[in-house]
C-alpha cells in the first residue's frame, strides 16, 4: 500500500503546526467561532449536537493494521471507546474535545494519516472498490489511479474553494462496487477497440436534495489523460457552478441547467488546452505509483471447498455464503466483516474490535484491510484453508453476522442522535428494523436487499439508491420517515420512488414488513426486491402498505408529502 513520501510528510507536519496555533488562538478567544469554522473544517472537525466530530480520511478505503490500531487508540484515549465507519470509506469520532484535536492529528501523522479535505468545498476523499487488486472480475487495479488523484487534488490551489464539495469514485472491475453513478465524477475502467485501457467518465451524479444519476460525457478516456480531463471538468464547474445558493451549487445542477451536450462541449474545449500538457500521466509516473500496490507474496495453493469437513455447521455455511467472496488468486478468498450485528449502530466498531481486526489482518491478510462504502470491513487476502479458523475468531468478536447484502446489512448515517443537520434520528429506526427481522433464515429467504436510512435530505445514508430507502423528515417539530422503493447502485443504478405519505418511527418496522409481503407474493424466481419494485412500480406496494391503518402511531394526511 502507499507510503508517504517527503512531500506528504512535510505537508501534513506543516498543516498540524498551523492548526495547533489556530486552536490555541480560538481557546484564547483571539479567534471568534465564526472565524474558526472554516479553519477547523479544513481539518475535518465538525461541531455536532453534543461535541466535536473528527472525520479522518481513509484514502480509497485502504488501511494497514498499524493504522487501524491507531484508530483503536484514538477511540480509547480521546473518544468513548468506538468509531463510526462512513459511506465515504472514512472514519468519524463523535465525542472529541477541541483542545485535544492537534494531538490527535499529530498521532495520526505518525501512521501516515490525516483529516485534510474531509470537509469543505474541495475535492474530497476519492472512493473505490473495496475489492480493488483482488477482485475476480477486475480490469485494472484502480488504487494507483486513486492515489494519483489524491496527490493531485490535495491542496490543489485552483480547486480548494469550489462552489460546493466534490466527490470522485473510481472502479476498475466489470461490476461497479464503487457506486460511480451517484458521484460528481464517476470513473470506470474500460477497454477500447484496440484493447487499450482507459476510463468511461460520468459526471453530475449525486444524491441529497436533488438526486440524479450521472451522465456519461466520454465513453473512453485514455488513462494518460486522467488528470488533464478531470481538470477540464473542474474548471468548467469552478467557473460556472453557482455560488449564490448552496442547495444549487453541485455540478449536477450545472449539468441540468445547461444540458449534458453543452457541458460536454465546454469540457472538451477546455481539455484541448490541457491535453498533452504537464499533467499528462506518463508510463514512468504510473509505474512509480503502481509499485506501491504490487501483489502480495501469494503462496501457490490449491483451490479448496471451504465447507469441506464443516458441512453440518449451518452458521459457518451461512457466513461463507454471504460474507466470503471470490478472489482472483487460486486458494484465496475475500472475507467481509459485518459491522451490522443487531443491537449495534451500523458502521460502529469498538476499540477492542478495531484492535482485533488489526491482529486478524496481520495473521490472515498481509497486514491490510479495507473499508466499504456500505460501512463494513474487508480482509482481502485470506487463504481458503484458514476461513473456518478466521470465522471462529470474528464470531467471538461480534463481526461474523452472515448478513452482507441482506436486509439487516443497513447503510445508516448517525442521524439526529449526533448530527446537527439531521431532521430525525436514524439509529433507533435501524435498531427497531434489525430487531424485528433478526432471523437470518428469513433474511436469506428474502435475498439481496439494500435498506438505506438517512436522517436528512443530505442523504449520507444513500437512501435514494436503496432497494428500500428511508428518509427522516421534520413535520411540525416531530420526526417522520418517508419511504422510497426500487433504488439500486452498481451497474444498473436507479433512484427509488417515494411510495406516499410519511410514517412515525413506531410504524416503520411494520411498513418494512408490508413491503416485504408484497415482494414475496409478487417476485419472480431469483428476482431481487429492487427488480420487483422496478418491474411493478410503486402501486402494489403502496396499496398494501396503506390498505389498513398501522395500529402503532398513525399515518399523516394524504397531502403531507415531503
């Protein structure tokens, strides 16, 4: 994995010193809170409902065991013993004291980590496929390109004050596991007719107040021009993106306003002045970066049947079915560690669990691990012959729930329990639904289903692309929940459609139950929930959900759409 060079070390060291001085001035009241806000946000520090929250960057979701142990240390020493992994493949700590933040950043720097550009109107952490480098369907390893993007975008003087935040995702496999269609820029590796590798470029995707699936503006971009073409996109956005209204400042609004064809024309025209310029990638430069991601020293192993000798162990069989994925090297497997055990907020991990995962990474996976945008963890290089032993260990630490891709593998933002932007709580809804459907046999029968929950319109829980999406809304000071169905991410990304009026928190488990009843009744063989919802439309689901009153609580009026 990538290691800091002299420039990284210098940048981070100088930034920490600068920030330490800013904190000292704020504590001494030499800076007002209004003056301090942009300074702390540049270092990933937010003020939430109860305390400061620190967001730490995990570039393209890749961590070393040493870095994970640092997270555990921060959780113990500076927080309340846990951290929250996010849909941006980052980690957040929710109970941070301002005075301690420079020390936290200094300790992070000792393991080559930082919080730079995890907030603000800049290019945020580039996300990628959590199976990058080991996926069986991979065209290219996207991590070197994600690292080039990180180096290029960090403190880029032209793009440090954009109209709004900007998110890039890159996928290197046939299957999109990076949700590229709902990013400001989404890149996926493709071959041209001559067999050369490049990228298909999507622009203008996003969720939030105006959810939009991104538009393809270039079917094939030679890899050498990755930075120059992205720079052209950024220049058009930086010049014409709105700055008078933050709700209409994202690049997706610009595309919608001028049209995809005109936007593409402007980008191509801008690119003509940049193409083949100083930022064109060379074979030598990419070879330098690729060397950091060289394949591990894999043993020559026979492919085996992991269930052999354990056929009567149903719990282990369920874990293999849902949490273990194919690896491109024979004899190895990808093991996913679920952070979605019933009774635990989705994405949360205790310091003890983080230390455990770090130890497991050292013993089973070459000292590396990954974070997914679905808020789970991955050990990417496990020998198949050691899967049973690994399962026993992760099970003992509450990380073996066999629910990856199932109903209780929920994406969920911290919501109103923590976030000052939230209209409603998310975590109690997730907990109530998980408890209602805490039957793994039932979940396996229902099959693949993405249940995503957001506490506000900012959509940090990705509710727009959930098979079932739940959005917290405010109604006269009360918390209500709007439900959409039929969303999906990946190769066939789609936005869900709202089924009708909002529900109270107490009604939500029964609402989910009624949606599932329609699905079970109407599904075709091997049809996923999202596919059934898209085929039938919302009509049958809406009719069943609203057919009779849900006894707990009450429905709002038919005119109360959000």
